[in-house]
């Protein structure tokens, strides 16, 4: 069961991150070649952001069936949606071949990725937390969260191997397609695992008692709107931090700071190891002292980190940049580990899939989707320090929301 929740999110985040990497390294030249380099990058990042607007729709669609039909069938459908969209990106013709239809098709596939991930995350978290014994909910809930660093390590590792063995011309001509096409193998593996799981005890009890909501989304919006708002704002810092440390850092590091693509990807991979290590540490802390307290401590750390953004990231030393990535992504693990469990605890079982997924993905729209774009504009106009202030400001908003999170056990 825990492996089923982990492998699904790992595959989904692998698919999601290979797009993020390609949006910086490949798509500006192949799908937006008519624009100036800086403008092409911004246009490519705009398609990157599109998936975050699709994710709440995925929450509504898959959340409806997850709360009405069951977690298992919905998770299979979400994985297929993401997998098909990702493989299709690897088959797309470029702007040079079909003109403006190329970026339009790219945007459509990116929308499909967002739709699939919007339904995947919530179901995977519930699969873990609704099977957890008392006192271990944060520990169980962190397994699907580990899919994020594992997916990132796999995606970055693939691009590193390609950068090592292929010339720039080969990579741009056809090498970039390999990660997207290879995703088909991972999806088939994930489907095999998902089809073998059983329904969660909490949802089965809801079925037995006949407590299913006819329209879970309507129930969340009308009866749990305050909880939805607090849950969304509680994850703002999490999303802003991660996409500053990955997409923006990669873009700025390989352009303004002059690092090579292979060198900076390696630095990011080392930083993501800190992300992976701190997720289980945060789960242990959260089970002992509470999910709310764990996220408050992590958010205060992110605010402090925002004030150190410029002196660390603008440094000329690769070791200082590695320290910057390690600290930032380590803090990411501390806030990301308990966030799935805390969201699941906010909503009752009949609408938990919809409510938790919607809060998570609305936070993605408000926090993650504009973060690389805003940071690029801020850094270009006002310097790197302004990006740190942006992170600190969004984290302060998250801190206020966390203070308002009610203490409610998972029923």
C-alpha cells in the first residue's frame, strides 16, 4: 500500500519535472524560436504554469470520483491521464515543422499533465493516511511526499546522462524526447502496482454507512470554504520555495550566473538529496509534536532563508551555490513532509479526496505557477535580493494561515 502511494507520485512528479527542465533548456528554442531569448524563456515558463491552472480541475474531476467511487479506480485514471500527456509531448513536432500549432499542442499536453497530477496527489496521500495506525499518520503520509524528490532525482538524472553522452546538437534534435517517451515504461509499472491495491478502510466505512456526498465539490465549497482557504494558504510557502529552488534557480544559474547545464543539474541533484532526507525527519517530528507545529517551524526557517537568498545564490563559488540549494531544498522537505497529512486531517472522509486535492492544487496556482515567472522578472529588474523578499513575504502569509489551522484528528 505504501509502495503503491510512493511509486505513483514518483512517476507523476517525474513526468511533471521533466517538463520543468525542458521548459528551461529546450522549449524556448524549439517551440518559441521567433521571440528574443529572454522572451522565449518567459513564454515557455508560461506553458509550465498552465498545468497549475489545470490541477484544480483535476481535483474536481478525480476528487468527485475518488469520493464517490473509490480511491483505487480514481488513482489508476489519474496516472493514465498524466502518462499519456507526457508521452505525447515526446512525440510533438516543433515550431520549425508545423509553426504556431506546435506551442499550442505543447500547451494542451501540459494541461493534461496538470489534470492528471491534480487527481493523483490527493488520492495517493489518502491511500497512505487512511491506512495509517494511530500515532503514525505523518509517517505514512510522507511516503507519497517522497515521490517529489525521487521524481526530481530521476528526471534530473536522465537529463544529466543525456547531457554527458549527447552533443548539444543531438540533444536539441532528438535527445530531449527520450525522457518523455521513457515515461511510458514507468506508467505501465505504476499501473501494475495500482491495480493490485484494495480500498482504504476509512472510505469503505463511508460506503457501508451510505455517507457519500452527491456532489463533493459543492459540499467543500459551501460547507468547508473556510477550511479550504486556510489549507490553500498554508501551502503557499511550500510551492513558492520549491519552484524557486528548481525552475528559477536552473534558469538563472545557467544564464545570468554562467553555470553549464550539466554542472548546475548536478548541483541541484545534490540539493534534492537534502529534500529527500528531511521529509522523513519532518514526519517523525510531526507525529511527536503535531503537524501544525512542524510546518510552523519550517515556515519560520523559510522566511529566514529568504533574507539570505542573495548572498548565497549570487555568490561566485559553486560550493556556496550548493549550500544555497541544500538549505533551500532541505527546508522544502521539512514543510512538504507533513503537508499531505495536515490537509487530510482538515476534511471529513466523504469529501476528503476533493477537499485536500483542491487545497493543494489551489496553492499550486497561487504559489508555484507564477513563481518562476515573477522571480525572473524581479531578478532582472531589481536583483536577486528581491526574489528573497518575495519568498519571505509569501512565507509570512503561510505562517498566518498555519496559526489558524484547526486541530482535527483524521476520522
